[in-house]
């Protein structure tokens, strides 16, 4: 099975991160097991406990650390809905790189503020994430900046893979891993690690039904573009698949499922009630996958990635008030 990264790349990424981060907790909550009700033992990987509240910090540090001093000096640029930008901004401050972040118009004001607070230059442009990517690519051509894509970058993938490596070390008995699917960094990272360390472990991905490009493309066996509708899981709102991650996911995922807005919102509520942690929409999608995949996950030890907690107060209020 092909992969854009090797296990050796993952080990090198972990060595980079050891100087800056500690492993995130992997915890079981009996109330969550009971709520799922299929005999599975669920282990929650708390990526929300990282300094920026998201797994994307791993990716940012590894990607910025891989740049040359000359590239850091010229500056880097990225497109994001929030977490990737915050991860890069944090890494830029840490490792001495000027960071420019492109976000769509109407992006979360709270996430925008978080990016600015970490010293990055924020540009609001375009209607969606892919428009922001196009503008970031324009800045590469005009200003000589280095693009750090949120998925189409092997260092990003290696950084994301370190979370699955931690899972296998923390819980050698794990039998399945459930990840949210946007660009595919978590999924490709998980596939790469389990193939080397635990080939029996199944990797499942969950995408928002309002942004189904990856899911539909994987089912059809080809890269597709799809319209994106507003979704609680804005971090998963990509309208296309990506060359670097698609084929590995097509070959390596046990399944990919879609979660509706209602299912994501309910999973966010259940996750918050049972773990006492805030779930952003992307994490809610992964948790919703536990219910969507109830049959194949029954009576198994399952790790689910709580990928982040960065949700706007207004959105969280609607979810908790059951307005979604």
C-alpha cells in the first residue's frame, strides 16, 4: 500500500515534538461507553489538551521545523478555518518564522483573534477554505513565501501521525481508531502507523455530510469536488480531495462515513456530558462516527480522536440549547 510518508518520517517527527510537547492523554469514560451501548470500550485521545487546543499544533511544529533558515526568514503562508493557522502561528513564534494566514470571509471571529494573538498576519479572502488556499498560492508567487498546506505536505502528515503512535503506545490493546476527515492528515498518519506497528487495527474516518467530497470520492474511487454547505465541523469543510492523501486513504481506510449536522451536534453534547471536555464540530464528527459504526466497533477497544476544542461561544450555545 502506498503512502506519502514512511514510518521513519513519523519517528523523526516525534523526535522534533519531544522538545516542545508532551504526549496527550488517552482516557476511558464509562459514561461514554454506556451511551454508545454496543459493548465497546472507548478511549478518547485528548488532542484538545495541546496548547492551541487542537492536534494541528503537532503538524505546525513539524512543518516549520523542517524549513530552512532562509525559508523561515522569507516567511510562510497557509490557508485555514482556524486550527491549522493557530498551529503554524504558535510554531512560527517558537521557531522564528513570520506567518501569514488566509481565512475565508465570515470565518470565526474567535479563531481569527486567536491567530492574530499568536503574532500571525491574518488575511480574510474568498468564500470558503479552497478560495483561501488559492490566495495563499498567489502570495507564494507574488512574495516568495513558502506554502504550508494543511494536508498536502508530508511534514504535516508526519506530525499528525504522531498522535496515533502515542495511542498505540498508550493502549497496545486498541483494535480500531476513529478520526475526523478533512484533508486527511489524521487518516493518512493513522494508516501509516498501524501498518507498521499494528496491522490488525482498523482505521475509520468520519466526514461532515455538508462537506462530502472526500467521502464521495473514496466511495467512487476517484478524486472529486463537491459543494460545501455551512457545517458545525468547519475544520472539515473542504470541497475536494487531495493528491497526497487520497490514494493512501482509498487503500487503507476500513470505512469512511458521513455524519449529519444533527448527528454531529448530538455527539458534541454526549461527548461534553460524558468527558467534561468541550468538543468542536470536527471532534463531534469523529464522536458521531462511534454511533455510525456501532456494528463493526461492537465489543472492541476503540480510540477516538478529540481533535480540538476550538468552538465559538455562539455555536456552542446553540448546540447546548439543542437548537441544532
